[in-house]
């Protein structure tokens, strides 16, 4: 359906224009999480969701490089991948709100690894290796491990201790990991 395809292309172009004109902050060199303040959300304004414009090829090369460099900072890094928000951010907490304000979600790390492959393939590979290492964690105290099943991806981890706090077997991470390896790397 050619007319439908043209309509989809136009809608995609409009969405990309709006992303660039309304959600990109030139002062901060990053995409914003939302427009203005939201009374329903009191978490960090900078989150790992900032990789989505890169993931979908919508960010210019300079923004891709800035994002890749930013995510290499220690405030994003943790033993289980990347935090969902940097540890320096107001509202950061390593385990509050299901880990969405500073925990580490393997899925989000996989998205970032895929988004970074064009500008920093070495970092993408490093993150992929971190994710793979989560499948067979080294033995440790049970209270530190949390909900883990060898050979399965846990849902999410405390952003500082690395304790698994979500489901022991994430149903959506295995296909995301396969996608990362096949299409990303």
C-alpha cells in the first residue's frame, strides 16, 4: 500500500523533527526525558532512555559520540552493566522504583550496547560481555545474589550492590540479547 507507506514515512519524519526540535537540549548535549516538569515523576531527568534516538538512527553523529562518552563515566557504570540513571543525578537511588532511577536492567544495557556499536564498538562488546557474564554468576553469599537462576537473565539489579531484585528469569532479555549479538555486533 504505497499511500500508507508514504503516510508512515511522513509521520516518521515529523516525529524525528519533533524529537530534535523539542526534546534535544543543546546546552546539555543530550535528549530530554520529557518536556517540562511532571508532577507524576520525581526521578532523575537524565536516564539511560537517552540511547533510544541513537538506537533508531535519529541522533546526529556528534550526539552519538557525546552520549557514548557520557555513558563511559563511572556514574553510569556498575558490575552488572549500566545504571538506568547516573549516580550523581538528583533522585538517584540504586534500587528504588523497581531500579528505574539507578538500578541496572540487562535489557537497558543491551539497548545501550546496540546503540553504541556504531560509535564505540569496543564499549559495545565490553557491555555484551558483562551481560553474558550475568548468565553464570560466580558463587557468593546467597543474600548478595538475590533472585538468580544459572543460565537465565535476571530482570534487574541493585545499581550498587549488584543484588538481583527482580524476577529470577527475565522473559524479555534472552531475545534482546540475541538481537544485540546478531544485529548489533
